[in-house]
């Protein structure tokens, strides 16, 4: 575990230096824009942002009112990590889940150093691990340790229920970083609700084999979540095109959904240089 912490610290420092120096930005920008909580109402004045209008109070017929917000002393950064069976894809040592956990660990250290409270929810089609948001480096090390040692009880995925859990448990507006391969369906409605209520960052983890499977002839492919094996002709051009089109369609729909709901979206290939990808994320959020 000490080696893992050292590795994550090294990457975190590398990202921080790149953002502060080369991008002329502020490292804390990835956690900006959510440190506000409702304080009071006042009458609408010309020039006020119409998005701040409280339509419930306005509808009572005593004039238009806007919400007043005050800055919170501490931000909450909440990680949602998909640990289902489909994440166990890729080369040994660089599976999708390996990349996802490392990214979660690096950003946990980042958030803690920015004086944020950090929490974690690991999910499959059930709750695998939940750590309520707390501040301090002790929380960071505890979170990283439990996350890397976690052995999920289920191999299946239910993004819809996982998002519903976050919507229910987080009362204040928070930065939510959702890390998954998004190999599921019927979660769009809840994802929209999550983006409306919180500052959402979507990290889409994929493996190149999901886009371009090597030509190995007819081979058995084991679906870990379904628990069954299928024989597939990996040399078939039709199969390759169908597989690539399905992946690109799912990715494009997810990215479009995020843009429509003002959530940040970033796709990251397992085993790739995710440090440069995270620097790209900070650039988006400046």
C-alpha cells in the first residue's frame, strides 16, 4: 500500500505543477463553482441573473424574488466508482478497474490538499463500499486503502440505483466524480438529475479491446457480469464494425448527455497516461 500511495502522490504533484505552471491556471479549479449554499431571498432587481429567480416564492404573487447564496467554508468532493465485473478488462496490471482506482486515488489527494471533504461510494448493482465525506489526510489514506483492498460481492452493474443513492445521501451541492465504463442502460434520467443538483464530472473508462478486438479467429469470450461464455469470430469484419459502432454510439450519447446537462465528460483508455488526461480535465474546468 505504501508503494501505491507514493505513486499517487507523485502523479498528483505532477498534475498540480502542470496546471499551475504550463496552463497558467489554478489547480483548485477542478473543484470550483460548487461552494455555495442557499442563504436567503430578496426582491428581483434589474440585471439579476434570471436563473437565480425562486419561482416558488415568485408564484405567490408578491413580486419576483431571487435566491441569495453564501460561500461554504468546505467543499464536498464525492467519488462514485464502478467496481462491477465489466471493469476487469484489459492487460494484467492495467485493467479498467486499476486505472479507475488510481484516478480516484490521485484526485482524492488533490481534493484533500484543497481542504475539501472527500467521500466515496463503490458500487456494482449494490452498495459495495461507502465512506461518508470527511476532511484530512487520514481520510484520504483510509479511503485509498479500503478502495484498493475492496473485493466486490457482485459482478453486475446498476448505474441507475447508484446515482439514486448519491442523490439521496448528498443534501448539499457537491463536486461528484463518477468513474465507470458505463456499460449499462436506463440511467440517463438519474444522470440528468445528478447534473442539475451537483457539479458533475463524468470519467468514462474504456479498453481498446472494446473498440478494436484483435483478429484471433473464433475464440471463447467470457462475460463476467452475465457469467457465461460465448464463441465469437474475432476475424469477422462485420463483427469488428458492429463492435466499434456500438462503442462509439454509446460514448457519443454519453458525451452528448453530459454536454446538454453541463457536466464535464472525459474518456480515458485503461493503461494510458491518465495524468495527461487529468491535466486536460483541469483545462476544461478553468
